[in-house]
C-alpha cells in the first residue's frame, strides 16, 4: 500500500494565524482541555473512515472487548482519490465521522482549514508519546509542544530493493553510495537492463530522496511559511537523477502500471529505492522473480553515512466536530499501540508500525521467502532510526505534487529539467498559498 509521508520538527512553530480556531473540542483557543475530553456517560458509537484493507477485522477485535465504545468503520478510496474531499464536505456540513485516516503530508492542509481536533488533552495521549518513533510523533505534533493532531499509524522508512541474483551473476557490487549507484547503472545498462525506474509521478519518492539528502521544502514560524523546493539539497538530488535520465541509465515508465510491473517481472529493471511497503508491491507485481530479491540500506551521499529517507505513512485523526474526542482518541491509541492491533494491521494490510515496540513484532522477525529468506524488516527497523526529523510539509501538498509532476513528465520527455520542475513547483506553491491568504515569507 502506497502512502505519503510528513515530518515536522518540534522546534518549528506553526503560524498563529494558521492555528486560529484549530483547538480541540471546538474551544478555538489552544490545546484541547480536560473538559473537552471527559468520558461520556453510557455507550458511545464512533464513526471511522479508512482505506486500509482488512480494517474491519481489526475494528471487530476492539468492538468485542469494548461494549461501551463501539466503532462503525467505513472504507473508501485513498485520501487524495476522494476521501479527503469527502471529509472536508462532511466537516462543512457538520456530519463528519469521528475519526479519519489522514496521511501525514495532508495534516497541515486539514489544520489550516480547521478540520482536525487537537487531542493533546484527551485520554492518555501525552503518556503515549514515548511509545512512538520520535520523528513519527513529530509528524502529528506539527511543531508544537502542547498539541497533537492525530495518532501515528504507520511509517515508510526507505531502503534499496535489489536483484541479488542478477548482481551476483554479473559480478556487480551492491552500491552503498549514490556515486557507486551510477557506476552500477552503467554496467547494468551495458547488459541491456536498467538499474531502476525514475517515476514521473511519485513526487513523494523524490521527496524521500530530498529528505535523506537533508533538504527542507517548507518552514514555518509566527510570520508565515517559507517554500524551498529549490534548496541546495533538492537541487543536488534533481541534478543527480537528471544525469541518469540524460545518460539513459534509468527507465521512465509510469509507476503502478502494467508496463512498470512488466519491467520488473521481466528482469529489465534491477532495483527500486522504496519504502518498507514496497516489499509487497514487488512480490505482487513481479511474481516470476521470487527468490531473487534482497534488501540493503539506501545508498548514501557520502561513504560511511547512515541516513534514510521516508516515503509513506498515515495518522488516525479526530475530525472537527466529534462529540466524543475522548473515546475516539482511546480507540485510536489502541489501534496504533496494542500488539494485537498492530499485528493484525501488519498481517491484513502489511502496515509497518510507527511504535518502537511495533518494529519488533514477531510477524516482522521472520525471513521472507520472496526475498530469499532474508529478514528484510531488520533493514527497515534500522532505517527507521536513521530518518532525519527535520522535514516539513506544506499546507497545499496535493497542488505542489501535481505541479512538480507535470514538470517531471516534461523533463523525462526532453523538455526542461527536473530542476526546472522544482522551480516551477515552488513558484506555483507560493502563488497557491497567497491565493488562499496563507502568509508566505520571501
């Protein structure tokens, strides 16, 4: 399952203008207070919308053990495929579900549109903080010490999926740096293959590369937002991949298509720099290559470094107007911290937990046959500890993704460059923020 990801540092404060009216329980003046989150008298029924496969089975586990807090789950399409717009429509009409799945990079958009509750004062949220991978918690705190806008559900640390059999057969060393990756790409191309596929549309993957390189696309303080899609790290990443494109060292098939799957299933493409959820994407899209794959650390910009990127993940947020934020938060905490729920979510939907204990689930400790019996999740557990927390997403990411993707599609066809696409994306993002009266610092 593909997800996008957001992280925000605890030292980045959201603009006071953007936070106006975004408090929990409808109070509009700060973190949700205990009065907003007292338990209800009698039985409560919560409504919950998610797109996770098999989520109904996990909710049934909760309902069987909690007769006083029952959860009715509704499944829908992936967030940007319609669920988010439905949420906004429902919030405006006053009939939104109590809980909704929201990808991390979409949380700022919900915050500036006053669509989510601050649940910092609800249930045992503050005590639960230490159960989560620290940078994952930063994703839902959105830079504030006294606010929480969701419970982290899953994360997407990145690593290198590679055809171990092909590398070994042809005597090519597994690249540990991006320079070595280029040299391996040349050898693979000489054999008629491609080292990887550069996606024209998965800007989230490219953002994961920028994240690893230390880039920072957005910043925020009391004076407004800064937009930096063309910072030095982002430009370095763009120039690197532009060079591979110019030398015909990577394929450029549209991701998630039959063409894309066939390229991997036919052994034309040898690697994929992807998130932990990519393990299932490869096994389902390239079944004929079973047993030939392995997983290694993401190539580094400098030899000896240990820095990972991240691509994917969602939170469970309490949507604006919920009459039962206490009970909603209690369920969200169980869903994303209890071993029984985390195990079920992993088995049903291959979700990779955002908690430190979740990374040690027995279901993640076994070797995976498709990957030659390798315990691949050990690689991702290590990567999860190597993700830089200082990557902030902006409040209009859907539009930013679309604008950059348009430029990437042009670049792979020979019209402009990836760096040009980032510049156009930056200009368009600033215009979009200004059009929505969101303060921008230039």
